[in-house]
């Protein structure tokens, strides 16, 4: 069926009905056109919606249409509802505040995008003779109250089962007492088909323990820090409330809610007196523990379940090794991605923030693109980034969508401007997708965004040719910084920013050349050369020392290949390894340096130091949170202190994926899989064994098929098995320096030099 033209209007209920109204439209099929051949519903909303046809949900998605840059892009979803329409049919819609009207950010503000909820939808029914009947949202629709009396993404949802109107979305329901609807302003040019997948119920987790806290409160431990909500069936006295509070951790045996800041993360359920089913789908929480008050009767592990909610993504990459702590770290990284990839890549899913911070995804994109197929997910978010950027004269905001532009900032806060690594998401994320999937579409779509950002930053350079002025996040959350001064890093902010710009200009030049923009390619190559020359002149001493002489600056200089000679690179590698050893293999890097330090060590011949850095268990380290029972990656290395108390910093999350970007090295360095050509049409297989891990298995479902690498050390000898898809060429590099080129099939190799190489002998 050719898509029918839009006839719909954005409608809003005449009464707000506690911010969760129901909308309904009952109609009959037109006669004389034969059987229904196809029926398609297209729907979107100001707020979030759940659509039903005659009482049956039209899809598996929840929290649709999600959060986009509503000012320029309001996504709609399409549903095949052919099997649901009948002679008499009801199109029903539940609305909620969602991101459009609910609280956003930590300023306590709501209604950032508008004050009225709305629904925009159209059901097109094609009959056997080709006739199309369209049922569109208009003022003939009716509005009524739902059982939800409170709904907010941060604060939670209240459902009063006494208010349930059975059959409200089915034919024959008496809606005589319902209110009307009216149209609200809406620019149809903003309508956009989603590029990414919907948010769905992705699984369930059962409780592992129910126990009493020291103060006698009932706590449920689900054994996994997850994102979603609880659901259950229950029967109890009419009007009796059950309250559920959520948190990620316990402190002193009680629910640790301080990291939530102002987010209440509380759901309340009021019983009807009969059997009730509760599922609060107009909110979500980041939690491992739930505190339950008012449960009638005995609460058992079979009484309830946690529903895991995130965008529908296909798992593509796996990793496992002989070290169970590293395996748990990898599982934590996967769960951190799942919790924060809920319609857009957020920093955290639990407190009064949950924003699409650009810096986090800038460094995590390669890891994400290995673990899951995030092509559509991130391309959709990048379209919002480009829209926000274009409206801000080329400035890439620090969060996308940019809710912060509507929030008051302290007078001493600097005016918004491009920020290294954060604004770099406009260039680094598209490039990561290109490398992972080999599809030029993302580079074509984002080219204007990429070049606009790079040119803007060029205009911010000082007379020295360095990006050394203005506010920078820098090596955010350096573990040596004061808990309340996360920006106070060892790494010089100008060094970090300038080397980031060098990488950005180089990628932009490569992108221009790929797309046939030769003049742009030469321009950005020259910019990269100028930035490199300024970096070397002002930041690299004659002996090779880089200003601020800390691990992050050497890691970035090596990883971004800004050093011009083998001598410079060798010195940087030796100095990096020396600093890592001097710090007893405790992590000394923040957001900027952490994703790249193990790779920089390995690439300069210091794989033993990379392994020891990875395997260190003291705080700060990647494995310290694992030894403390973490099931996701923390925002701070010491979000929980060794004594079991929560970090005193005002900003503390137990589900932040950024520091989990080390998984990129687990996959490429230990696992040994990296692309030699975009989309893995040609693959490099080069696992680097090291002390503390005896075997590793890694796999990746590429656009060309699955690549699998398994290696094992036995008495110093390496056995390597490689599976390559048909039509793909793989360059295999053994630790002793032997090279092989193989094509599709499974191949085995052995090397007696593995242990000597990994030990630096």
C-alpha cells in the first residue's frame, strides 16, 4: 500500500487527567469494498504513548516515540495492525509525560518542550478493491482518565487500580461522560521516521533474595543492576497502597538513595480489592534493589519480577577468558550499555540526569558497535546531534537532545562552547560506525555536521595554534581529583583538547576524501598538520616529555598518532609504562585517557604492563568495583569506598558505561579482532597474550559473517584457532612476529614464542 497522505492533527484532551489521559476513537469499517487487505497505524505524541486496537497493543514497544530533538524531529512509528481491525473498531491511546513534559536534568524543571500532551496518529485501512479508509486523530476523539495519577521518568508512577475502566479501548464502551479533545499547534515538517529501533521489554530478572534491613524495611535484591520496572499480580484490601522505592546499592544495609539526588524513583500502587496487575510503563528506574512497603501477605521471590527495558538491539560481539573477574567486568560493560541505550545513549539511568552526554558515547562508540548492532540506534541520535548543532551555529552541545539549553545556569558558568572530546562525538561516532559496518550512509548524513564542528574549533585556536582557551572538561574524573572537583585532572586541558582536535581533523580529512570532497580533504589535512606542528612546538619538550607528564597525555598522543617519529613514540611508550608502574598499576586516567591507555601500552610493546593495569584489583582499577560486587560499570572508580560507603561526591552513579570503553582493548588486544577495512571486509587477527589470562574466546558478527578467535597458552606455547567468513581475508599475526594471510574457513596456528613475547623477554 502506498502510504496515504497525512490527515491527522495533533490533539490534546480538554482535561489533563493527571498527566495520563486516555484517548479513544470508535469507528466502523466502510462497506462495499471487500475484505481488509492491509491496515497500518502511524503514531507519535507529545509525551509518550501506548496505542491499542480494540484493547490489543499494536506493538511491543514502550515509551514511544522516545526522546528526540522535538523542536526539529518528532519521530513516528508504524505498525501493521491488519489482524486487529474489525467491523467495529476502537483506536485507543494512553498518554504520559515522558521526556516531552516530565522532569529533565537536575534543575527540577518540567515542561521544557511544551505544557500540553498530544497525540498525532492515523490508521490507514486498505480494502481488497484498493479503497483506503483513513481514521486520523482529530477533535471527534474523546478523552478520559486512566488509572495513573502520577507519572514521571525520574520520580516514578502511581497507579490506582480503583480507577481502571475495563473495556475502555473496546467497541461498545460507554464514553458518554468522557471529555473532548482539541487541536494544538504542530508543524508536520518535523515528522520523521525513526532510524533506530524501538524501546522494548528485553527480558525479566527474578529476585535472588528478600530480606529485612537493619531498620526493618523489606528489601528485594535482583542480583543485577538493571533498568526498567517491577510488575506483579496482587490481591488485597481496596484502597491499600503498595510503595516501591528503587536504588542501585545499599549503604549500611539500607537503600542507598543519595546518588539519586532529587529523583524519587518511587512507584505507588493502590489496590482495587480484587486481583490487580501492575506494570508502571510510563517511567523507568535504574536499580538492583527495591524497598517494598505495604505488601499484603507474604512477599516471596515468586511474587514479582523486574522487567529489563532498553532499545531493541541485536547482540553481535562476545568475549570470554580464563579470568573470571575480567569476565564479570565484561558482563558489567554489557549491562551498562543495555541500561543506558534506552532510546538514546545516556550517561546514567537512575538519577535526575539521564542525558545524552556526548563525551561518554564519543569514547564508547567502538565498544558499543562491537557488542551490539547499534548502527540505526546511533545514526538516529546523530541526526538529533546535527539538528541541535545546526541551530546553534555549528556548536555541538554537551548533551543531545540539548535539554540544558532550557535550564538556568549559574552566573559563573561559562557560555556554551565546543568542548574537546565531548563535541568530538560529532566526528568520532560516525567514524566508529563507518569502521564497524562499512556503510558510507552515516558519513554522508553527518558530513556537514563533522566539517562544521571541525571548522568551528579551528576558529577557537589561540595565536599559538593550540586549543588552549575556554572551558574544557579535560580528563574528567581523574581518580586523583577531589570528589567535588571532577574537572581537576593532572592532564593539561590544552594538551587534551589539541590532540583531540588533531584526531578530529584527521578523521574529517579522511571522510572528505572517501566522499570525494578533495578540496575539503586537503584543507583538513593541512589543519591537522598545523595542529600537530603546534602541539610538538609547545607541548613536547626536546627530551620527548609531554606537558603535564601524566599517563593520559602519553596515552592520547600514542593512540591518536600525533607523534611524528619512532623515537618520539618509543619515548612516549616508555614514559607511559614507567608512570603506570610508578602508580603500582592503579588507574590514573579519567574519561579522556582511560579508553586508550591499555591500547597505547600494547601498541608500544608494553603488553605486560597493560595486563597488569587491567588485572589490578586495588582502588582505583577496573576490577576493584568487580571485587566490591558491581554488576555494571561505575561512574567513579570509587563510587563505593572500600568500607562499603558511597563516595561523598555529589555526582556518583553506579551505572555509567564510559570507563567500560576498555572493552575495546579486550576485544582487539586480548581477543585479537580488529578491522583492516571498514565493516571487517578484511580483518586483523592479532591476539596479545599476557600473564594472568591463559585463554580467551572472542567472536563478532560482522556484515560479512561471524569472525571467531580462540587462543590458549599451554606451557608457553600458543594455540590459535581462527574462523573467518567466506569472502573475507584475514591477516593473522602471531606474538612471535609470524604473519599469515587466510580466507574463509577455520584455521589453526601454533607459536612457541608467545610466553616470551608477552613477558617482555
